[in-house]
C-alpha cells in the first residue's frame, strides 16, 4: 500500500479549459474585484472613514471575495 500525498491529483480529474474560457473567468473575477473594491470604498467613505481607512476596508473586502462563487455563477451552478 503506497502513501498518497494530500496534494496528489489523479490524471484527468482536472478539466482542461480553453483559452476563451480562461479569459472569461479572468474577466469575471476582474469585474467582481473592481466592483467589490469600489462599493466597499464608497460605503466606507459615506460612513465617515478617511481615505486610508476606506482603502483598508476595500482591501479587506477583496481578501474575502468568494472567487469560487464567481466561477460557479459563470456556469449557472451558483447556489442561492
């Protein structure tokens, strides 16, 4: 019996994406990041935070962005 690393991936278990699909995913993530940062910054400024505080909040929002949800929404697999 051999040892399997937790990082072992069996062949053919990862789908191959076309260049078009990769670009579509990248654009969706980029759009979501921009919208998240802008919305968070605007909300923070309206709440009275200074520029630095609002920027920190926007960065925190980016860090917590659910990229999996974005990708799933592209294929219609988004859970409600």
